[in-house]
């Protein structure tokens, strides 16, 4: 569990991922949205069939995964660097994925695999979009970017589709995965009604924050802001630079209605886990007017409210800022280890060492 949590940036080991965002955005898109940080999620998914019933597994995995989703989302809504916003958003989404694949039920596992695919598509699209914005304008600061939606319409459409999937707006694949997770918990996809209700409440709150930082990203990257001159595009992107984000965004759009095609692939793994609810719904874009659909609508409405109140909320976050942080704590531990090693060496190895 510790290996998986550190690899996939789970709380309290989450601080390394935003600090690793110095790489070029194509590298971030590949490593941080899809391949590298998913290794911990993959490890949790592989161990869940055998460990889910072991005492302590679910409290640790579900508790820390949910905490990671909320902490990452809270940090994301206060970022001004578009890439750093996506980095904390990745932390939040990784927490969501750990909850889904670590729950130890078939219903949650199927939703988790759908979200893994959805996250790889929308987050890599968004990282690449930030790379294009940075290349074209020379900045990623959402406070100075303005009017790029009109100057870069193709990129704005691709980023909008990816953002819609991240926020869970139909008919994108992200909506399918999120609604499958809500449905699984509503139908009792976890042993113990109280546990399922607590996890559902946390995931809904985390999804509200996800929608809020998605709106912040799209507004910051592409919207025209009052009192801010339109940003000049010094290096217009060519077709090849736009091809990858457009292709990935279209994949998110197509796989939403085509999500039943993912069901046999997800079932190959999900069938290794017990079916806790009476019956599990298949992956699909539409299941009718159900409570999960109402929860999805609530998350979008709540996210929009948080985004609309971003000024007082940011002021509140600055006022409530905590002096200590996880990365500072890690640095202090390393500093203490250095000082201890000097003390031990000076005490035990006096004189000429040879």
C-alpha cells in the first residue's frame, strides 16, 4: 500500500507530483496523465481481489484515496498556473481512481477501469493544450491570458471537450465513469451501508470540486476577461501541434456513446471481484432518470457555484492557509537526516579515516 500510494501521489505523499511538472508538456501528458503515475493505481487494482477482505485494507485505501481526492481538488482551485492546476487535478483524480479500484467489488472496479481510460484521454489532452498555449503565448498564467478561445478555436474546442469529460458532462466518457461509480455506491457496491454512504458523500463533494477547477481551467485558458487585453499569439500552432490533443479529445467524445464496447474489456478484470450489489449495471451512456444522474447534475451545479464565487473563496483559502505543508515536512526530514549523519560520523569516525 505504501509503495502504491507513493507512486500514485496519494495523501500524505502527494506533494511530489506537482513538483515534477517541470518537464515539457508532452512528457507530462504521457507520464503524469497516463503511464507512470497510474502504476500505483495498477498495483492497488491487482492486489484488490486478494486483499479487499483483509482487515484494514478498505479503511486505508478508501480513506486515503478519498482524502487525496479532496486535498488535490482543494489545492487545484487556487492555482494560477494552468499546468500546476492540472497537476493538482491529477492528484485529485488519482485519489478517485484508488477508491474505485481498491474498493474490492465488481461494480466499483468496472467504473474504475472506465475512469482510468477517461482520465488518460482527457488529462493528456489538457496537458498538451497547455503546452500549445505556452508555446503560442509564452505564458501559462491564467490571470493574464485572455481571448484565446477566439484566436485558437480548434484548441479551445479540444480543450473544452476534454474539460467536459473531466467534469463529468455527457456524452463524454468521463461522465460514464463517474455515473457508474455513483450508481455502484447507491446500489450497495461496498459492504456496509454506512461506509458506502460516506464514500458516496466524499466522492460527490470531490466531483463538485473537480467541476469547479475544470471551469477555472477553461475560463483561465480560453475566456475573454474584463479589463484584460486579448493575449497575442506570437507562435500560431500548426496542424501537427494540434493533431494530438484533437485526436485524444475526439476519442473521449466517441467512447462516451460507445462505452458498452469497454464492458467486455472491463469485465475481464472486474469478474475477479465479488458482486456485492444484487446486480451490476453495464457501462453505458444512458441508464434513464436515476439518482446517479441527479448526483451528476448536482456536482456540475455545485462546481459552477464554486467557480462563480471564486474571488471570495480564494480570499478564504488565503486566510486559512496553513504554514506547514507536506513537501516542507519531507524537506525537514531530509535535513534532519543530514544533520544526524554528520553527528554520527563525527562521533564514531574521529581522526584519519584511512
